[in-house]
C-alpha cells in the first residue's frame, strides 16, 4: 500500500493525517516522521515545518489558521507537527489583524467558497488580495466593509 524507496518517504494522499486514523501502517510511518519534524515561526504569520531530507516534500509552510501549502492542505502531517510544537510550548504565529490577509484565505469569509489570489487587490494595509470563486471581488470588498464594524462596533 505505502511506497517508500531509497529516496525516502513521499507525503501524498496515501500518507495523510486522516489515513493515519484508519491504518496502523500509515500511523507508524507518520509517527516516525513527526518525531524528526523541526518547526519554527516563519514570516510572522506562518510556521515552517522541516521533515528532514528523507521526506518529500521536505519543507512545508503552514498558515496561522492551519492550512499547509502542499496539495494535502488540511490533511497534511505538517499540521500535526505544528500542533505538537504548540502543545509543547512553541512560539505561536501572529494572528493578523481583522481585514489583513498575509495570504489569500482558502475559503471566502463571507460565503465559504474557495478563493484565489488576485494581485490587483493586494495592498500594504490589506495584505494579499483574493477573489471568491462564487462572487469574485464583491465578497472581497463586502468582507473589507464588515471589518470596521467588527473591530469598532457602533
């Protein structure tokens, strides 16, 4: 079931956190990988997880809201590594101020649809611009308009 060659372990859809809950073999492999994981805060709002040279991809970037930059996103073992790091007293990443996005959100904060990066909406004060897959720029600006009401309610 799990393929490992002389190059090491490949984190893919067969080696995920959810698979570890149902497969003792996957759990064993991930437990060993997690023992070697090195986690640090990266660029203030992220965590960098280094699994070492025997794991591919070796480096993962996890956002403050627990999404990995790899294809596994929320099911990546890097999230487990970050949770262990925090449980053991590691420094937490900074949570950005409301309305500021250090990266495009994975899901629209207005409707929950997927989003994508839009460089035209990026700014120094708002961070990375994004578009909602259902409503485009409308939900971006709707969310930005909601922020002052959340931060400073009347």
